[in-house]
């Protein structure tokens, strides 16, 4: 009796392949490989990339700010260095001019003495005039004339002479003229001072 039932089942049955493989074959592309990324994976990659880019931008901005500060510091140091060099150069030049003019003061004393005795004539006169002209261009000049008001910063009083005609201390006689270079007194004028009579 079981034979007819088995035959009926066998006739009605659809042939099913013995083994069905539901896994994709190696030749078939997955959606991620085909260029259609999975939404969750794409979002995670996008967040990671954005965070990495923001971190990189922040790092580069910090580096740029640091380099800018370094550049500004170097520029300020250069400006200070240039000022210092210019100042030192001017001081060295001024010191050289001052040293030469201090050495020439006895020459000017001799020229002044020759003028007072009318011994300065001819070529010597031209040389003396040129020397005075050149030294004046550097700010060198003599001072101390009779009748000047006495100034202890400019004059060295060797003597005092009472004078009934004056009400202030004035230069009565110049023993030796003074010299100055611009505002710097190289040698004070040695003078006799007239003082008011008591």
C-alpha cells in the first residue's frame, strides 16, 4: 500500500536541485564594490573625513600663526638692529669729528693770534679761511667775546674785576676763546669777568 502513495508523491513533486547555494558568487559585485556605498558606512567615513580635515585646518592655522609671530619678531629685531647700527655709526662719526677738532684747537689758537698781530696774509690767509669754513660745516665754532653775559657752562672765570658800569656779570676780557661742536662744549672760554661794584 505504500507503493502507490510513493509513486503519486513522486509524480506530483517538482524536481528541486539537490543543493542550492544562496551566497553570492565571487564574480558578482557587492553593492559597496559597485559604487553604491552603504548609507551607514558612508556617514561614518564622512564624519571621520570632516573631523580629520577640521583638525588639519586647525593645525595649519596654528602653524601659520606661529610663523607669522616669528616673522614679526625677526622684523622687529631687524628694525632695532638697524636703528642701533645707525645710532652707533652716527656716534662713531661724531666721535671721530670731535677727536680731530680737539686736535685742531691749538691750530685755531695760532690762527687767532696771527690775526691779532696782522701776520695772517696771502696764502696763509686763504688756507686759514678755508679751514674755518670746512670746520664750520661740521658745527665747529669759537665763542667768547668781550661783552658777552657770563655763563658758567660756557666760560671759565680766571679773574673778577669790579665794574661800576655793569649790573650783571659780563665778560671783561677774553684770555683764550672757547670752542664748541654743535651744542657740545669742547673747551670753555677762559675769561676775566666784570662784576657789579658794591
